[in-house]
């Protein structure tokens, strides 16, 4: 293993000096070969090696600059309500081809959890972990998914690589520390990826960790807090017209129950951006009853799905049980011919395609008139 370790007070540039000279020395030698008039396949090979050396040096410089910015406090975290399904979908689209070329399985387990985090920082951290898994995994595959915890969500990147011994697991987060058992040496880096991921996680108020054993693969994990509804703003004491703190996002903190359908991802995304607390349940009678028991202010479902899972009787039972006074939005265009008692004064229809402005306005109206 490369035992290079940052000494106290030593700059990143000095720590990387020896490694940075390697690709530049290679470029100098390759230019010398070209000047000797090589041709044909030899010339093509030299040019490809030149391109590789340039890419490597550029990548290493980018890593140094990025880590230096983190250390100097030049990167700020801007947390917001982040819908994980969108983030995981982007990562899947970006990495599926790369893992296929490496002949590795790649699986992403989707989640509709909402966390409070900076989406750009979280995506960068997970990209580092996925790149790391690709570098160390020779056969098998890589899995990206998450686990719910109390008040948090833990994003996990699993690989079937060689694993890391217990006495080395903390050291992998040190700058310039590199393992020698990388199976793709041409992708060998400076040993700055994991320190950068750890620095970005600290900026995000998140925790990053590792579980691994030799021969058993590794799991890097990132723990993020779930989105917590903030209390609605109150009018300031005094009552003057200029003293009111008016909310610019009246849906913030509102509990919304979404029943699975083809529009569910889109609905959850919009409500998340508006600060609502979302419960998403599968289309089924028991799941719907459990969701209503939590007391949502609003239930939204596709109309045929709602009818098929006995939605009217479930809502009637919830009302008899003096549960939540829940407003109802159904995606459809025609009201029931014989509107059930459970729907009186609560049912609102929303035609497809769903327009965000109309969805938001109707949701506010439905909640205010229930």
C-alpha cells in the first residue's frame, strides 16, 4: 500500500508533488517518441497514451482544487427538501453504461424518501462512492440503495470487491492514502476521493462511514436527516398590517397522502418542493386505511385506482372513527354519478395532464374548504 500520509500543516500540493510529476514526465517522454517520427499503430498508441496522461493530470488537479476549496470553506451547503427518487434516477442513468462496459451488475433500489440536504453535494458524494466501487470491483456488481432509520435515511453503496481490513478502514479517508489492490491501475487516483467525500459530508451535516471485511466486499454509507416540517409562520404581536409574517409557501408542513399511480413520482416531487410532508402508500385497502390513520390534510389518487381499492368505504370508516378531516383530490374528469357521503364537500377533480400551478392552487383550496 501507498503509505503516504499528510503531515500536520503540509499543503495538499506538496503532498501530491511526487504523484503529479508522473503524468507530466510521461507526457515529456511520449512527445520525445513522436519527435522520432513513429508512424502507424505505434503512433496511434503514443497519442492515446498522451491523451490518457493529460486526462489523468487534469483529473488530479481538479481533485486537489476541490478538496482545497472544502478545506478553505469556499463551498457552502444549501439544504432543501430533496426527493431521493430523482437523485437516484440521475445516478442510475449516468452510471449504467459504465458498469455495463466493466461487465458488472449495477442495481439501484429506488426510494421516495425526502431528506433535508444539498442535492448537488449529495450527488457528488455518491458519485465518488460509485467511482470508488467501480475501481475496486473485479466481478459481481454494485448496489445503490437506502435504509430508513429513526429521523434519518442511510444511503448505501455496496460492492463485491476484495474488502478492506479493519485496521485500514479509517485510513482510507486520509488524503493520499491508497490501497494497492485496485483491479484497474490505469484508473488509480491520488487517494483524494474519499477524503473529499468525507469533507463534503461534513459540510452537509451528514455522516459517512464504512463497513467491510476482506473477501466480503464493502459498504460505504451516507446518513442524512429526513425532512422535518417547519411550523407555519405566525402573525407578529401588535396586529398592524405591516407586522404580519406572511408565508410564501402555505403548503409547507402540510401532510399529504399520495396513493401509488403513474403520476405518483411527479406528485411527490412537486409537494416536496413546496415543503409538504409526504406519505406514499401502495394502492390497496389496508395501506390506504393506514395512511388515513396518520391524519393527512390531503389525499390524492388516480380516480380508478382509488375506486378499485375501496377508497370510498375506507374514507367513510375513517370519518366514523373520527380520524382526520381529509380533503380528497382525484385525477379524473367526471365526478361519480352518485357521489358517496364520504366525498361530500371534500372531493375535487384534477384533469390530466397535471399542471403544477393548478395542482398547488387546488390543493390549497381543498385544504382550506374541507
